[in-house]
C-alpha cells in the first residue's frame, strides 16, 4: 500500500517484511508474517507505528509544543481526553552520587515508575490501549500476564469503566493477583506458563471480539512505553543520558525506550541514540542469548524475577534490530546479584523495587565493578515496579526480630 493512500496520521510497518498498513484499522501482527509463526519460535510480524515526521517538523518548532499537546501527535489516538484521568507517567527521576557512603565518579539516575497508579511501568502501555479501545468502542479488554500487565490493565480499565479479562499462570505472585481482583477484573488463572496464557488470550480475542493488550502482540504497547523516553529527555534538560539500563523479558520496554528516542531523532530534536543496556536474569536470558544466532534456542526460565521470566520473547526480532542498529549492549545477572541489588538500592535510596527492576540496578552495579562506566557519565536505571508486588522473593534477605518486653532495659539490651 502506498504511503499516500493512508488516511490516518500514522501507519504500521512490519518488523520482518517491511510491509505497511493504514493506521485506521485495528491491527495486531502483520497478516503476511503471522501465517509463518510456529510453536517454539519468537513471533514474526510485530508492527512498528510510524508517523509523518516530515510534516510534524514543519508544524512544530520544538519539544515544548509537542508536550503542550500531550504528545497526541506522536500517539495513535485522536484525543488526549480518551486517556484515563489517573496520572500515568511523569514519574520522578532521582539522582544519586553515593553508594554505601562512597562517592561515585559517575551519576546514577533512577527513573521510578513504581509511582504509576498500579505501581508499574506497564501502566504506560495500558493507558494507551485503554484510550484506543474507548475511541473504537471496545468494551472488553483482555491480556495475558505474569502479573504486572494484568494488574495494570485491571486498574486502568476500572478507572475507564471498561471490562478487563486477565489470564495468568496460576503461579503468579499473590500480591499481583490481589490487585487484579481488587480492581474488579475477571481473573482467569491457568495451569500452565505465560505462553499458554498468551495463546488462550489470542484465541479468546478472535472468538469473542475483545480488544487484546498482549505485550508485543498489540503495537500500542510499544507506543505507550515510549513516553518514558520523552520524559527523560525533558528531565535531563533536553539532552540524552549516556546509558540506560533496562530490565528485559519480552523486549517491549526495550523497544519502547528505543522507539521514543527514535521519534526524537526523526524530529531532529536529538542527533544520536543513548546506549541502551538490556539486562536479563541468567535464569531467563532467552532474548539476549539468541541475538545474532542463526537458530533460536529456548531454555526454560527459572528466576525469582517473575516479571522478566519469559521462555519465548515475543518481541525478539524488533529488540534484536534495535540493539544491533544502535549498538546496544546486554548483560545477564544471577538471582543472588538481583537480590543483593534490591537490598543495596533500598538501603541507599529508600526505593524498594521488585526483582525485575532490581535486575536493571544489578546490571549497573556489574558495569561499575567492571569499570565500564566512564567518569562524569550519566546512567539511567529504569525501576519498573514496586517491591510490594512480590514480597516472597526477598524473604531470604530478612530476619524478623523477636519481640521484647516494653522496657528500656530490654531495648538497651538488644541495641547493644
């Protein structure tokens, strides 16, 4: 289809075959590539959302103008008031230059997305998906999730008076399942993996006509997550950081961060990409381990970082393209390093994050130990979820003290 025939402000482009499709249609995967998807392999046909950047450059003089319009010109919805009234995004960026009272020669910047309404980065995607559903009169939304995406969609849909169906592995953390139920969504636990839940949600979408939020299946999830890049650009006084450490499972947060900065490059607001560092758990590193390989090999995931425990990374091809095109880096860290990083972060900053987010901080610590962070460099860590979402994982770090009698003598005794 020729670009000139597109009727909407954006179009979709297939990651694998480069075919383009009009943005007016509700789409998930590229119809041509989807037919070649096979069991046990990453899905082909993930769509990238592309805007008329040349026209935008003529219409707007800079970033401030785009922000004043709520970035609506860089989002695949028509009206910003279709978004939920909850505050999604605009999360704080904290700067630290000491760890354990030792001054660092470089800067650490912590982007705390646990401040979103459901305490997760996933709200950025859910908000946009919900807004699109509202504009196109989809009343029921469905997603497969290990917990965060599900609790996010459930909360956002509650605020928008939409119905949410959340399909999860029965092993998902109880705190996340509790969130889903409290938001009033329909929770469907399955005896199986996240991939089993994913396939069931796709079949239900086809049969019942629901709108599907699945990560990497719905291209709007990437568009929602890219907004973090716009915020970082502004919070850093319209500059980019040297490195951004990102926890990686399916590869959609990674793609979202890249896509946001790619939009800024296309608008001539920046002239290069920051170095993106993809961090995975050693127990579930199927994305970074397969980059550049001729044959994709899946190792079953075993990690306490459930949010990034993915056997089959759905967004593998787009993530791989971005990492290879822009010289991205990658690293795996083990569960002990993740737990240690969680403790170091909490005790040094007052930020308690879930293991997936701690993995990104563990990656930064590993770079520091290997002297890979230049002096005066600015290094962002995406903290993608609250530690209260998964208390079980950190129990081995903690010992609850025995109670004492309420006397000063007893208090002095334990303090000594």
